[in-house]
């Protein structure tokens, strides 16, 4: 099966779902009240990606039970967060739901497996990894095209890594996911015609966090390549860290909303939204390339990309601090 064909199929089906769900959202007033933009984009991403993945892989691949549980829990989170889009849960309620959700997932899904750590410590690392990445993608969903663009870069990077390490299960999944995100991004660029909502950003964040634990990145010859997922997801991690420290510096609670995100700080300096998006896409791409090239070990191309990623990220942060 061609991964490009899977990507294209998900892209086309995503366009169909975006059109249908957009019309349904407007008919039943399921939209952001100020701009009247539907927030059912997350549902379109999820439906198109999973339908294509299942249809084109049924009978071709053996799906491990832990992998199946990941998809089930991803859709469960999608439903929970779509209810949040409709009812707007309190911060306390969201945290309680997420803690219970991740705890239950770790009973069935795959966990981080660092062989020299005891099982309980791997559980703890897995818990904070999933919680952190899931919420990091929620935090960067603050502007048209931002979360979708960063998500597309991450998905394509994971696709490249999966192809390199020879994992057809992950390769086909990320090919399908990338197509669904790409078509959504086209309609989410400013001015956005549809939003992904809490359901979409949490769904994507959870998928990236959970699926990144499936790849056998490290080898005996190249043990450091286990950091590939961290590099690929570096921008959401850095932005979340930046926001937390900025809020604490101002005497605010880390989880309280503010305009301390890198993207919003860029806009506040007078940078227009398209240029701000380009800057963040570029930095995300550099981190994604670093995650891809680390799979080959400490080679010159990896060193160049990771140095460039660090330099550009540092330049942006120091100018905004």
C-alpha cells in the first residue's frame, strides 16, 4: 500500500467531513460565539484519519491490543473534550478528568519502557509525558493555524522516523493522520473557517504522546536516538515551559490563562499573524528535522539542524523575555 495514497485519501475524506460537520455546526449553533466559526474540526480530523487507517489496513497489519486501546482512548478523550467545548468545564474538573483518564489508559495502553528503571518509575514517566504533551497541544491552540501547523510538522516528522525505523504500523497511521491535519490546516489558516476545539487539540496531543512511546527509536549502536520524540515535540514543550515560567515570574498561577505564549508575544511586538506563524512553523520544522536525523546518530546533518533549532528558538525567547 502506498503511504502517499493513504495520505491523499485521508486528505480528501477530511475535506468531506469538514464540509459536513461545518454545516451541521452552523445549523445547531455549535460555533465560537464571537466569530461564529464552527469548532468541529477536531471531529473531522479524527473521523477521516481513523476511517482511512482502518479501511486500508484491515487484513494487512496485525494491530497489538495496546495499540488498539490507544485509539479507543483517543476517541474517548475526543468525546469528553467535545462535551467540554459545548459546556466549558472548570479547570479543576478538567484536571480531575484528565488524571483519571490517563491513569486508566496506562492500565491498558503501552507505557514508556526504560529497561534500567523499575516498573513503577516507568509508570510515573508515562503519566507525566502524556499529561504534559496532551496539555501542551491544548495550550498552543491559541491562534488560527498555530496548533494545526505545529501538529502537521510533528505528524510528518513521526511519519519519516517510522519509515526509517521500518515500522509499518506507525507509518500508515501517521500518513493517514498527516493527510487529515493538512486539509484541516488549509481551512484553519487565518482567517480560520473552522476550529479544532478542545476536542481536536487534546486528541492530537494525546495521540502524539501515546504513539511516540511505540517506536523503537534506540539501538545498541545508537542509544541516544530515544530522544527523537522529545525533539519532534520540542516546540510545544518549550512554549509550555516558557508560559509557566513567565506566569510564575509575574506572580501568577501557572495554569491561569495569560498572553505569555511565544505566538502571542510575537504578535504583541507588532509582527503580523502570517509572519508569526511562519516563524513558529520554521522553528518547529527545525526541531522535527533534528528528531528525524538523530535516528541516524550524531551525524553532521543532525548537529547542524539541532544547533539551528536551538539558536533560532533562543533568539525568539530572548527577544520576547
